[in-house]
C-alpha cells in the first residue's frame, strides 16, 4: 500500500481505539485519533480496576476461544509496557460458582494500558490527537482523481470538518451506531445490532486488613484489595471493590443506591462479611461508585473488520437464485470503513488481540487465527443474515 494510503482515522480513545493505534503504529501507519472527551480512557475504559482472566466453558465456544487468546495477548502487553503496581498486578481468582476453582488472573486499571499504547504509538509514528472533538457523522468523498481512494471525512454537528483519511476505524463503542446507521452507509440497526449495557462498580478505601486473600468471583467480582500508584487523586490509592452490575438496555451513567444494593446482594453470596461492610459504607456515605455504559452485540461477540455495503449486498442476493450460497467472504464492503467495537465487558481481554487482527487485515498480512473464529467477528455477519431473510434490493444510499 502506498504511504499516502497508510493513514487511518481512529474514532474513540478507549481500549479499542488505543489498541488499534498501537497496532497500526508498529506497522508504520500515520494515525489521527479523535474523541469527544478531554482525553483518553474517560468512558468505559475509566474503570478503576478490572479483572483479566479467561472465560472458561465446558466445551469451546467462540467467546472462550477468543478469551484464551486475548488474555495471553493482553498479559504480554502489560508485561511489556506497564510496571506492576502502576496499572496492574498479577493475582489468582477463586471462582465460586461457574467453573469452580482457582485461576491465574490479573487486576488491571484499563487507563494505564490505554495511555501506554498511545505513548508507544506517538513514539513510533505521527499520532495526531483531537480532544473535545465529538463526531456527528461520516461523509464519503470520492476524489477528483479516480485512481485515488475514497476519502472518509469526520464532521461535527455543525458540519465542520474535524479530520479525514482514506481509512477510518470506528472504535466508539455504542456511539458507533450514530456514526454508521443511515447515510452514507445505508446500514440499519438490524445490520449492526449493538446494545447498551450499564455497569456500576461499588468501591471504597481499604481501611485495615483485607477480608480475603485474593479476588473471588461468582455473580460479579469481589476484589478485597487493589493498590495502584495511578489511582489517586480520583480514587483511593488502596481500595476494595465489588461489581460490576450488568444492566442491559440502560444507557445512563448515574451512580445509584439501587445498583449498590444489587452489588451487595451479589457479594452476599460470595463473602457475607464483605457485603455487610459494603452496606455499612453505603449507610455512612463512605461508599463510592463508578458507572459507565458498555457496548455489546446481539451475539455478545465483537465487531472487527470492514463494514458491509448492504445495498450492493442486496443486489448480489437478488442476482443469485440461492441466496444461502452467499458467504461472508462474498459480502461487498465499503472501501476504507472498518469497525472495532462491541467488546462488552471484556475490553481488557479482547481489545488488543482484535486490534492486531484488524491491523493485519488492513496490511494484507496472513492471519494465524482460525478462519471460523475470524468469521465470528466479521461486522457483516448480521447484515448477511438479514439479507438472506429479506432478499430485497434496498434503495441506494446517498454518498458525499
């Protein structure tokens, strides 16, 4: 690919956005990063501490296979870029319900990894960051020179150009819907079934000895002690946590007493004494909370890869007598438009491994992951299912 085309516009500066910046920077791309916030990792990636551990099932599933690959990949990144005690610490976790036993794990402050990836990207390539830059819509512009690639422009609510590049990667979690549904892509919410999932964590400063030797997990994760030099001043430097809740369909970020109580009920089944401490802290106004909205797909798997051109897909389906024979590899794509989204509550585990797959795809590299696993992440999987059901030609979208 000529150097002029190795320029990517990344929308979203959380775990997914920072991970793809790092992956592309190591391959020599020029990167423009935009985010509506005042800096990176201020949405769902602002979690004070998260658990990095495998998703274990009795028989392999796409999510368990992804989890195994992602945990190993993220752990390598932590060991490479982030000192223990300043963003993460190795540990074990006791699973008390599903998949009982003691498993290797790590406690991670996601923002530490986000900042490390962006610092590395900035040291390797040209990384232009635009903060306080909410994107209202994308516009596809065909240059006058027909040999030049389609240019993607990101514009604000007033229509002003914020940034542009021949390749755009939408890593804006739930905000990806507003950018991709409708013009210019013609995509619908059936093609991109993304859903909000609110999570609230309950936490407080640790005063005295921890109530357990290691994290414990059942319906939620109880972290009896986590110490991190990067927590202050926003959070206590040493804290205990419980959570987070998993509230499908909720899109607000208010910290509520009701969600604290749900965490207390979950903690009661894990460690009754700790649940008593949580309720006491809530009653004495010493309990803090973190709440954000994550983005999950209908099948709970991420969306990684090129966006489908559904109008061209509908025409292809109409031209074939047996629509079931159209496979994902046959689905037409919007040139230069890619997704890296819907990590759900597993951004720590999946973001960097998925980013590596996308960066390899963009560079035309041979990918070592199993083909069926990569297909399970293809953003076109829902549009293809919808097209097989409908079989009707959609009206062409208006580009530009």
